C-alpha cells in the first residue's frame, strides 16, 4: 500500500468502501454474503474524441438493430443453420411470430466496445451488443458518483465524464409503460431462477414504484408461463394486465425451467404487452447475426452508405469457422487462420452472460473436435487488444494495483409505435459503463467478479460539449 501510485490511498480506500456500502454498490459473493461490487478508484483517461465517436454511433446501432429485428426472413436464414445443432437457438427461432400484433416496441441496449490503440489514439472496436438484460446502468451511475465524490477537491474530479444510465433507463421504461395507457397494468421484471444480480435491478424497480407509481412485479418465466393468459389480445397475470415484460434473464438455456417458460415467450409475442426484448430482437442480437453484419452488402441493406461505413469501422474480423475470409492480407478459412494464430482469435458459441468463449489452446481443441454440422452455431472473432494502463481497483475490500484493460459500453434506447421504424419516439444514448480488468484476464464480468466498474476522465480539461443530436440523451 505504501508504494501506491495513488496519493492518500488508505483514506481513499476507506471513504470509497463506505460510500459503496452506503449507496448500494453491492453484490452477493459465492458464499451468499453481501459485499461491495469491484470498482476502480482511478478513472480511465481518454480523449473527448473517443467519447464523441462512440456517441455518434449510438443512433446508427439503435436503428441498425431495430431494422434487423424487423427482417424475419434474414433472421430465419441466418439462424436456421445454427438451430440444427443448437437446441436453444432452435427453440428461440420456433417462437418467432408469423404475424406479430401491432404494439409499441422498446429496445434497451448496451453496446460494448474495446478501445483499440491506434496512432490517432483509442478507437472503438465492437465486442458485442446486448439487447437482452443489458445490466449495470444503476451500478455504473453509482460508481460515477463515487469517483466524482472521491476526487471532489482535485482537478481530476472535474474531468470525470458524468453519466446517469440508471436514471435514463428508468425514464425510458416509464415513457414506454405510459404508451400502454392503463395505469393499473404492470411491468413484469422477468428474472432467471435464483437470480443473484438483484441490487442493480432493485434500483430500477424501486424507482418505478416509488417515484413514478408504476405497478411492477418480479417473476420467473416459468411463473408467467403457468399463470399468464391471453384475454382479447392482452396478457393478464395475477389479476392485472401486463404492459411490459422486461427481461433480466431469458438469455441462457438454464433460465427456461420447463415448457411453461417457452409458453411465457409465446404469450408475450402474441399479446399487446411490450416485450423488452421481443423474440425477433433477441434473435437479431445473436452472434451469428453480428458476424453477417460484418459484410458491407448486408450492412447497407439497413443503413445508408455513410452510416454503414461508420459502423463497419468498429468491426473486427468475425465469421463462422468454415467461411473464407481475408485477414491481415491472408486469405483462408476463418478456422485455419484461428488455428494458425490461436492468440489472435476467440471462439464463441451462441450464448450470452459470460464464461462461454474459448481462447488459445482451448479454442484450438474445440475447433479440431468440431463436427462440420456444428460449424454454423459458432463464430470465430479476431481478438481485440486495447492498450494497457495503470489502475487501482477495489476488490474484496482491498486495493489492487496493476496494468489493466478496459471495455466501454454505451446504453441505448429505441422506442417506436407500431409501424414507426423510421419515426422513432426515442432514439438515444443513455450513458456509459466502463469495466476494467487485469490485462491478462480475458473475460469481463462484473457480478461474476473478473472486472471492476470504472469511470472515464477526459484527457482535456475543457471537457466535451453536450451536443443535442438525436443520438444524444435527452437530458430529461
Ligand atoms: P457474452 O455474450 O457472454 O457477454 P461477449 O462476446 O461479450 O460474450 O464476451 C465476453 C467477454 O469476453 C467480453 O466482455 C470481453 O471482455 C471478452 N471478449 C469477447 N470478445 C472478445 C474479442 N474479440 N477480443 C477480446 N476480448 C473479447
Ligand atoms: Mg458481453
């Protein structure tokens, strides 16, 4: 502790820890004890240019994914080959509605990027977009407050870029709920069985109830599937209409305890309730679709040339293992390139929630054992290497210092009336999330304990102007 690069470390550690506990920056540990979430005591520093670049992408990606989710033909074509060997994808695809009822749609997303080091400075490279259970908005807001409080007397404090993604998500949920037009209708928080990430959700849930008078219930998919019923097109559950099913689970096979869970998905798709996300949106979110969108031709079906160019500038090489690609001037099957350069690739199945990717020799073994028919259910992706920086993180009440990497996520919202794809009610950037991890760690979970929530400080003292474009948060 004496050697720390951070002056006054002991005092800061104490103050930060007390702040985290008092403001609910919490999680359950493996023993079921309530502990603070891992968080950084020092911000990641980046130029305003980087922030502007990511913000300008918000609306482009919002519209891209909204449009893709309105192209069932493309979704079927892309996901059917994966569905042949992946039971979960197959079940999801089977819920794709033939003729969805007209109703408003809400997309609440988090687009995750890594800042690749280039001669012009850090430049965003997309890891993935999350359109289901995009979490940590309130937690990111709390750690932002924490660091701004910690550095209140220092120049650094003034350069921390404020963000309020928790408040913004609440505002958007309320706005979408109002569209339903029944003050008695509930928002259902759809949780995985045995949900651990409750603190982040409770911030949202309690604000809905206490500050906005929105009726809400938490339940599992299994409960909704058993007790929910359609009446005149509306979904009813425990005596009231459902205005919205807001998924905080449903992205992993284990969240579907039985047949009733799939019934819950079908009920939501067939009803007037807003499903966040809908089945088409969740399919659009799948990694095979992300892989297909790296093709310029496919991308330009959904975006103008200049928008497609801006989005594509954030893509790294990504393809099903057997596909021919060009990478660093070499032409070959993605699989062969990955086998020849195992440290430069990652193998991903269609799963969400962390811990599913294979790297290095694990990737090599899996690729070598892969049956040809499994191929479309996987994607190989170029490994992104951001510049390492020095960071002090609080992990299990202790400061940990060392070289770290960070991942920058931007929360987004897209809200539309039926048929309003090109005239959205909302199309916004809701703020950001930074997750910082040891430079040798490969995955970036926060609740799972690998990464720390972090904050961005601008390198330039002047800060960044709040521009009022339609990709910006409305500030309301
Ligand atoms: P999941 O859907 O399980 O969250 P992700 O694609 O987000 O899967 O991968 C999980 C984590 O693994 C990311 O947050 C990131 O830290 C790391 N990761 C994923 N893809 C890459 C990549 N191409 N390069 C470097 N790290 C990656
Ligand atoms: Mg992820």
